[in-house]
C-alpha cells in the first residue's frame, strides 16, 4: 500500500479520537457562545473539522441565549 493511501484510511481508534476532539471543540464553542463578548475567536485552523464543530457549538449556544430573553427586550 502506498504511503498516501495509508494516511487516508482511519482506524476505529483514530475515528474515536477525532470525534473526541470535535466534541471538545463543540464544547469550547458553546462556552464562547454563552458569553456576551467572547474574548477569543475560533482557535482552530480554518476549514478543519474542529473549526466547524466550534462554530456549531457557538451558534447553538447563541440561539439558546437569545431564546432566553423575554419578547420585546
């Protein structure tokens, strides 16, 4: 098997580790989204799975924060 083919195949362990990283990124984004003025932006490389997970967490937390406000305020 060629070297580049080996790296493109994820083992089950690699997939679990990637999922954990994405969960951590989502949680970090959710924490940032709960803040009115988060101190930091997305710390993950643009276009990465972790960056997308961070953005989703941040947006989900902002939706919750927004829906907690009474109408008219």
